[in-house]
C-alpha cells in the first residue's frame, strides 16, 4: 500500500501511463507486427479512450489527461496533443481513401470520420455516461465500485463508434466504386464509338477508291494537271 500511495503522489502519473501504453507501446507493437493498416484506425480512437479514462478513472491519476475545457497548462497540452494525434489518423485515412476513389468521396469520408472521432467521442461519450450513471443509480440498488458500469458502457460506446466508422467506410467506398465503374463504362463506350467511326471512314475510303468513276476522275484530273503544266 505504501508503494501505491507513493505512486499516486507522483504528479501527472496517469498521463505518463496513458502516453506510454497508448501512444508508444501499442503503435510500436502494431508497426513491429506489420499491421500498419490497423494503426490509422487505432489513432482515431485516442480521444475516446482518453476521455473515458478521464471520466471513469481515478481523478488523481487521470483527472488531467483529457478535459473538454482545460484551464491549466498540463491538461491543455495533453488534450491538444491527443486531438492532434487523432487528426493525423483522420488525415492518414483520407489520403489512403483518395488513392482509390475520387476527391469528393474522400472529403465526405473525412468529414464523417471527424464527426465520429471528435464530437461523438467527446460530447457523445459524456452524454451517454452521464445518463447511464443517473439511470442505473436511480433504478437499482447495486453498488458500482470503481465505476465498472461506466467502463463497460464506455467500451461498448467505443465499439459502436468503430462499427459506425466501418459502415461509413463501406458506404462511401461503395459509392466511389459505382462512380469509378460508371466513368470506366463511359470511357469504354467512347473508345468503341471512336473505333466504329474510324472503321466506317476506312471502309468508305476503300469503297470510294475501288469505284471506277472515282478512278477515272482521279486519272482525268491528274492528266489535266500534267497538260496544264506543259
């Protein structure tokens, strides 16, 4: 217990633990295991995890980790760094998305992803946890030690955000594939039409050259030109 109390007295220990695990160790494991594709989806969930720990964790440990309206220097730096880390994840996904689909689809996906990663993870998570805590404590007589009910529903809410992100990626990607298919069909149709036109022109030239009247006119004009020169 003395060691635990001593650790709790270390200033900003919760911030150091969060950054060590969520910002350093987990990304390093994903990169080392060659799962970089998962990293861009993981980065967009940093605000949700940090906000959840701030609301349900020990206030002495995680009280300054992520605040919606920080008034001190350490919470301000920690909150904005997590926001920037999340924005990098959103930008990464948009760049990867734009390589497959059009720019308009990438912009739409980026806006929807921004809404999920920041407003939903901030105000949405606060609204859900406050109402669930109020409802369960008002309707039941269970003693919720260490806010385990908030941890469970908070993790379920994060899974819900991940599910919405996957659905949006599928819908926007499907619409992008439809546009790509439509444009490729138009290109093929244009190519086929141009080929048909060139074939008809070539056929008409051949038929005109094989026509005896055209041959006679060509010879006549050539002979007239030669006589005119003489």
